[in-house]
C-alpha cells in the first residue's frame, strides 16, 4: 500500500478497531483513525508532510504507536 501521509511505499499492519496502521520508511510507524482517512479523502485534503513527520517524531518519544485522531495543524493549507 502507499503511505497515507506521503504516498510513498509503506507496509500495512493489520490492526484491531477502526484504524489504519502503517509503517512507512520515511514517516515511521503510525495509526490514523479510519473515519479521518475517509473524511480527508472526501474533502480532498492532504497532509502537510513535514508537519506530520515532526508531529510523529514527537509522538514517538511517548508510549506506543502514535495515533492521529485529529488533523488540526497537520494539513496543507
Ligand atoms: Zn510516509
């Protein structure tokens, strides 16, 4: 599959619940809420890649897999 953030090659990880879980060599390992992916597609919005990667880098220093549940400040405007 392709990365939901940068559209580069990524590995999809099967996961429980309403999440898309991805491992991208550029963005790292992350989860995005299914509903969020759908609404982004519907609205034709795309992520601001450097912002998302910076957010993920911060989130990776915490516990577990970073989970994107809201995209405020992470979209290209
Ligand atoms: Zn990526």
